[in-house]
């Protein structure tokens, strides 16, 4: 049974989430503050961490940063409406997804299952990534579409491979910039948009309706779900 750790200091919300997730067939454990959450991550080895941002002791951003240094467990952040800065911070620390309060329980379950599918799937065969009509050879630094090589610049290849390794995860522009050139400068983060525009022209059937490189409004980009 899939084990979920729900970290939320608001008792009523924590209980409601826990009961609903249990009714959906998940094993649920809970924590009310940051220190307890870290203890349970280390001792209970949950399959996914549902993590509120505003917590006593340690906040969700701090917890996510520590967890990412120790584990690859998927993390979904719970955040208040319009709290874009914290959403960005959570994603930059390695969160896999986020959901804004108030939310519907059905939507939460759908997000959890989607993140678990992405985490458990194994698209890598050796050092090859296969998605639809694309084949990405990480060793040869080569992309093929329907068996035909698609020439990419080094920056384009780094951006594409970074996203393709974690399909469905939202990356900020700064994360993509740092991954592509090794450093991130806020004044240049919009240059990522130009690289993405060029990539879409090369790999998408319709650049205006992208299947692979999708925009996450207010955040950045993600690689679409594998088919």
C-alpha cells in the first residue's frame, strides 16, 4: 500500500485530508510541524510527502531543501492562494508539484497519483530517453524524431534533457538557466523563453500547441507526460 505523509499544522484540514486519502486506498501518516515531519520522513520512508508551506519549527521550504539532500521522495507543496513567491521557492528546492488552497479532494488525489506515476515510471533504457516520436541519447548528445536526427545547440540539448529526465515537473526559468549554463542570473532568465521557442520549432508538430514542452503560467516550463 502506498504510504503518504501529510504535513499540516491545521488540525481540521489535516484530518480531512488524511481521512479522504485513506478512503482512496492510501496508507496515511501525519505530522503537525517541521521537525516531526523530518523525523517521520527518515523513520517511515513514505512514498510521497504532502507538505504545507507555513509550518511551526521549520517551514515547508526548509523541509523540502533538507529532504532533497537526503531523499528523492516526491513532494507536493500545499500553498495559499496567490502565494507565488513560496511556490517558486518550493519548486526551486525540488518540489515536484504544488496545489493551492482551498482545493478539492478529488483534485488532490489526481495530483498525487500523477506525481507517483511520474516518479515510478522508468523511461531510461541505458542512457536513452524515449517519449512518443522522440529519442534522446544522453551519451551521444543526440536527438532523433521519428528516426531522423534533429540538430540542437548545446544549450537546447541541456534544457531538453533536464526537463525530459523529470517529465511533468515544473521548472522555473532560473532553474533551467542554471541547468543549461551552470549559473542563474535573474536579469537573463527570459533568455530561456528564446531557447524554448527554438526547441518547440524543432520538436513539436505544432509549436503553438506544444505536446512536449508545456508552459506553466507564472512559473516556467515542464516536459509533457510521456505517452
